[in-house]
């Protein structure tokens, strides 16, 4: 039996060393090394979308892989691709790290410098385990094997640009189209999703922060099933509890949600921290909301630059949404695109707060009239981003990074995420006024 091995190594020298040794293993078929965590997850997702048999039996994760830490990456791979055996390559082969690696889902640990005997033994053990899991799946075992649901984050350039309203409407549009959708409030200190949807619920995302293994039952206990069909994971009522949700907890929570729901919409607010930065890094589609004024556009540019410095998200992989747009505004979407180097969505949300005032004041934005131009724009934008199910007679495009998105003020201008635009001819884009 041929064992397919995919090394995930960022350092070129380490990659050459590992690949050379792997090529000497009997019946081994090493793949070209992937250099970062994003490339690894995207590669596995693409292979899993074709067939479970296309996945490599073994993935080797080097300790210095980035930007996601090695143990967090192992946990993510184990959750999303349980038929793949993951082995950690590290200079610290002590019992503490070995235990942590096993807790994260690794099938073995190899110490540095590499030895042929240890590498062969660990790879063979992980490959045998992987083959056993796939044999079980072939008999119809109910085990999750795909790349999981899609994640979209909605972040505001600054406070008051309509971030939460846009996130809620995206989620409502997706649920109305038939997608099983979760809406997460990750504005941890000042989240307003509960207020916008007239919800009072004592559990929050903070209740999941200290749990090492988030099972479907544990997740369900923390989620509120709203009458609109949305599954809500709310921000803590006590803002100080937001500190309990760190980047590690955020990765676990997002992974658990994407394994259970077709679409996960995350309101990241306007203040970046470890948790929502991790969510943006994991997202298939990252939306940044701004208004067409100097202060907001400058804030959007700062946010994009910060994401790039922290290796969270590249500018060209960010979908910019222009909120409260009028054709008479001096700053047009094309200028926003030029300044921020992002891809501005073709649909812009019109400035029509009077349409929203009644439902916002009542805390029932789900009751916004279908004739509202703001609602029509936001729901059309959800279709443009690929968040809603296409009609039965149209092909469905898988999520992930790299697909085409038609852009405003000039047609198709590049790619955002792995969503393909499914021709909507809707208006331009400002979301509801105020977060």
C-alpha cells in the first residue's frame, strides 16, 4: 500500500530535510511541502471536496509552522479531517508536549533532529490508523469527513458603521434560503446581536471558552435557537467575561460550529483582539464594513494594514462593503477600493435609516419590511458573496479562498474568498445605521 504524506513545513531547510527522508521510506509518496497553516487547510479542503480517498494518509506538521500555532493547527485538522493521521515534528519531545499533542489530536510525535527509524515508525503507525478509519467510514460510519461549513466574518472599520446590522441580515438571508446557519456575536465586550433580535439568554460564548473538547451536546447547550431559524451564540452579558475567550478558544469554537452548521456568520465588532483576529484568519469570507466618509475609510485602511502585518488576512482577500451609500457622496466605492487595496462589493447599501428606525428601536430587526431598500441590498449582497443557496437550477459553488466575486463600479475585478457571484443586480451598499 502506498502511503501519501503531506509535510507542512515553513522553513525551507527543514522542508528539504524532511522531504529527503520521506522519499527513502518504502511505499511512501511524499507530496510537495505546504509552507503555512492556511495552505495546509485549503489543500486538505480541496482534496476532501473531491473524495475522502483523495486525502493523504499522513500529515507532518513542523513545530514552527505559522501563522496558526502547530498544536492549534493539529486540532483544526483533526476536527475537520478525522481520517487523516497527523504527526508533530518538534525539537521538544518531552512528556508535556507529547501529552499536549495527543490532546490536540496528533497520532504521534517525532523528535528533531530526524532519524530514519523513528520517522518510518511514526508514519507507518499514523498511516495504519488512517486506513482503519477510512475502512470504517466506507461501511457507513457517521463520522464527519468533509471540509466543514463555511465561515464569514463581518468586521467594522469603526464604531457605528452598521456592522452588527449587516451581520444579522446576512445570517437571516442565508437561513431564509435554506442554509443551516449560526450567528455568533464575537464583539465580546459590547455585543448587540441579542438586543437586535429581542433575545434574553443566560448562556454565551464565554461558557465554551474553558472547555477542551466541545461536543455537539455541549455546543447545543450554549446555542439559542431563534424563531427565525438562526442558531445564536451570543456575547457575554458581562463584558469583562469577554477576556475568557482567547484565540485558542475562538479557534475551537469556530471549528466546532463549522462542523455542525452549513454557514457560520461571525460579528467581530470593531475592536480587534486575539479571538476575533483568529476568526478572521479562519474565515472563508472576511467582510469589512465602512461608510463613505474620510474618517471611516481611513479606519478601514488601518484595519486592513493591521490584518496584513499580523498575517491575519491579505487586503485582496477582504470583501469591502460600503454602507450608507448615495450617488451624491464624494467618496465613491471605486475610491474606497483604490485607497484600501481591497475588493469592494458590487452591491452597496443605500442610506435609508428611516426604513430601519422602527425595527431597530423595537429590537426586532428580523421584522424589517421586505420592501426596504436596505434589506434588499443586504440580502442581494449575501447572494453576491455566496452566503445564500442558489436556486435549484443553478450550480452551487463551494466555499473557500480563490473564487470570483463581481465588484461594483467596473464589473469583475478579482477574487474574494472561494465564493462565486451568482448574478444579482441589486443596489449599492450601506448597511443599517449604527451597530
